[in-house]
C-alpha cells in the first residue's frame, strides 16, 4: 500500500481521535448494547439496533485510522531547511496575478485539509501546481472558471 503523507499535527490528531474512540466511545456503546439487551426482545428494540449501528461505525473508524497510521509517512517540515521550494507541509503565500489578492495555504494530507483554516490537500489542483516550485515562480492553476496564475511570494516552514 502507498504511504500516506501526513504532518506531525495530523498524525497527533488521528492518534487523539483513536484514543478517544477506544477509551471513551467504544466502552459507552458496549454498555448501551448491554442495557438495551436487558429490555428484552431484540427484534423490536430500537435502542439496541441504534447502539449496534453506532458500534459498527466506531469499529470501522478505528480500523480506518489504524490503517492510515500504519501507512503514514509523517513529515516534519520544521526539521527541513527552508530552501524556498514548495514541499509537503510548507505554508505558501501566493499572489493572484489578475487581482493582486494574496492568499496563504498550508499543504497538508487529505485528512487534514480544511480550506477555511487555509489548509489544502496535497492532491488538490493548487497544491499539485505549487509542489516543487520556488519563490518567485509563476504557476497556472486550472479552476472551474478557467486558468488562474499565481506568483509564489513566500514559503514558510511553520
């Protein structure tokens, strides 16, 4: 299986979620199932079926997180020299050449992406266009409204 790129923060967030699922959510659902079983007939017991469904979701999410963590390639961009090159984990200031608007994005793994927080997935069109480029380079990004050109203003290793 392919390695999944992940920031140090992304790995920590997944580990935190995994711990919560295993130590809080799983025991709570097991207890809910036991309580529902005490109510008798399971065929018509909505509480039992809801708890089993929730248990299934929790177990699936635990497996998913464990799989991602086992295939994670954690990249600590702070430990790398800032050469001005855009790589996974860097924070990039770009300027839209048409509007002169300046935008800052951090290139992160797919699970960490949050456009409102300025975090874009490494597999997004903008990130794919930026990766490997240097400060001062101009990149063209295909967006739904057409081709947009950006100049890379700064690259930060935050």
